[in-house]
């Protein structure tokens, strides 16, 4: 029996990644189901090539209820011209396409969270097969990876671009150069609470320059957040020497997530009352939210307190919380 890593991917592209020019097509994944026995998941992809290097891989809707990336990337795919490019741009506006069509964080087919499914498997679930194709085919083509995120339906963020602290300081420095070039109002040195299975981790372990975002939330986009995404992706391509033109300068405030004290989680469910808004300064010990029990009146609310000085960088979005939900994320302003 062949080892799993040697099995071919079932995904076949309808574009040629080695051909110059502009191509619009699909990553076709066979998916047999009740309403289509020989059906497929057709993931839209655009390739714009004028030489092989450098190559940027641009992705949105890693989680299907996050919309700034798809807006920026569907727009870029229709407007980018080969003569304005040096190298290659691979655009996948909706990476977890089934989740994107359903408006859900995870896939409605297999409940797969794309950003916890790497390295994937060519004989796994639909989500694992898509992750495997990125792991073994698309990521090796890339020099730079920009993966758009926002808070989806359950979180709301200050609009920031981010990269991670890495063991390879040259790789880290280049990533933060592109974060600065992106030009979001906020720029983050980001800490992940669980990096296992992430697209970020897969790209960084290959030595790729990886940049990401959190550009709002609530399961929608705004004119402001979509505009930040569209300007930011153009700036990254320009800073990388891939797109003609100069980076559009913008003021940014740098933030740091130094440790796990950034995060606060609900220990009980109920009705949440925010006591500070995004961008507000808080001190260690301040009450950032109250959670009211909803089974009876007269009960005292649970207080959620800050565990560090900083500003509120993210918050729970819906009005009701469940035990274990992330209530708030704090970040320190870097002087």
C-alpha cells in the first residue's frame, strides 16, 4: 500500500500555474453526494503570471464567514493585469469554498475547520483534501503568503495586519516588513492560542513569508474594512516587487500579544454586557465585561477582568455567551 504522503491529490486545477498571462479557473475536487453522484467542489482560482518569481499566494475565506478577504481578492482577480506583474500571483478568494457558500466558519460537508486541518490528507475529508492540496502543491510554489481573516460571526477585532514571532529572525523580519507595508490602522505581533494544524504554521515551517489579518468581524464587512483589505493587498504586492507602483503610505500603531494573559474566557454562559469598546485602554484587574445568568432574575453577574494592561483588541460579538467562549483579547501598545 502506498504511504499517504505519496498518494496523488484528487484535486485537479483547470489553470496552468506555469503559463504566462491571466487565467481564471477552478480547483476541482470530486465530491460524490446525494444530489450529484459524480459531482465536484469547484473552488475559484486566478493565476496572473509574468515570470515565475517572486510568487505570492493570496487566500481568503479560510473561515467561511469572514468577508474582507473574498471582497479584496475577487476584486483583485478581475482587475489585475499580467503586464503590471513581475512574477506570479495565485489568488484563491474562498479557500474553504463550501464554508464560504454556507456562510459558516467550518465546512457544512464535514464540519472541518480549514485552519486546523493542515497538513491535510489526499484520502481524508473534503476539508483535509483541500488542505493537502495547499500543503503539497500551492504552498511550495509561493514565496509570500497573505491569508485574510476577520472575526467571523462570533468575534470583532480592531482592523490589524499581523505576523508571528518566529525562531528564524530573518524570516520574521521580512514578514513584519510586509505587515508595515500592508498599512492597516493597527499592526500586530500575534500570539496564537493553538497553532497546531494551522495554515500559518504550515507556511512558516516551509520558510515562507506569512502575513495575515483580522479586519473586523460580526459575520459581515464594512466599507472601511473592505477598503483596508483592498489597499493592503496591493501594498503587499508592491512591497514584494510583484506589482508595479509605490506602496501607499499609512499610519499604523504597533501592538503586541506577549502571552496568554491577553485572553479572557467565559466560565459560565449568559448575557454579556461589554464594559469597554475596541481600542479602549484597560488596566490589569479592570472589569471588561459582565455575564448575567439568564435562568432567573436577581442573580449577580460574573465579572470578567483584565489580566494585563493594554487595549481591547478583540471582543465576543453575539449578545449571548457560552462557557469557554473567548470574551476579550487585550494587546499592549508598542512604544
